[in-house]
C-alpha cells in the first residue's frame, strides 16, 4: 500500500479541494497536532494504475511553525498512536522525503487495520507559502492538464518531474503526499498558516 501511495498515478481528474465546512471535524482516528483547526474533511475515491482507492482527506491549519510541526510528525513516527505503525520505507520513499523537504513539506506513511482491511494513512505537514513558491511551475499547469490527450500529458509530466521531482499526475492524486500538499496549499492560501493533512486510503 505504501508503494501504491508513492508511485500510483491518477487515472481520473477529480478535484482535491472542497469548500470549507462549518465546524468540520476529523473523521480519522489519528490525532491532529494540537492546536489545529479542521478546514475541510471529505470522503474521496480515486482510480490509480494499481487499482481503485478510497478513504478520507482532512485538511487542518495551525499557527505553529513548520519546524514545530515537523518535530510533532517525527514524534508520532517514533511513537505512533495505538493501532498504527510506520509503513516500511525504501529508496523511493527516501527520495520522496527529499523532494517534499525541498518544497517546504514533510510526510510520513502509517499503516493500520480497520474492519479487517489494511489501510494506509499519509500525514503531511507543510508551509503553504513556501510550497506554492517552489511548486509554482506545476501548479500553473494543473488546470489545463486535464483537458489534454494522453499523448500531450506525457511530455508535460516529464518536464514537471525534471523541474520539481514530481509529475502533474501525482499532483492530482490525493493519495500521493504531493497531491495532499497541493490540496492543503489551496485551502490555506488565504490564511498564511501552516497545514496538517491526513489522507486515509484502502484498496476497494
């Protein structure tokens, strides 16, 4: 599942943002950094090259500095909440961590079992201002990307990956750490605060 979350490319162009809901709450039993305010919480479904995934996405904001949020993420990685464990890592995960750090974000992938089904949880913390500055070349392509035939998407993906380390397809996939960060950057664009994102996923 961790490999799917890191390597799967979205095959459908579903929006990763939603309108802020009054008094939104966290439907995932993984605690957010405190204090945080939930901006959006939604169910999602996505088709990837490895099959269909579905789950929940939570975007929260916090006034804490990015370094504080990264320390919190490191802490819950060292001592996960009951029922959770850190997913196995490898060279692909390590590369993704380096790219995320360059963009003003960081993430961890956890695993847990719910109703007999193994699920993965991506937890992302980010500074939306720095993220938008660094990811700008890809963000400017996203709106037009969905209208293009596959033959034109491939060279755009290659160009985007060469410049930023990730493709536009990955940026549109909410189960990817980069896709989750982009959704949070959009939701936090007016607040100027840092973000915490939870994306829970399982194979359908």
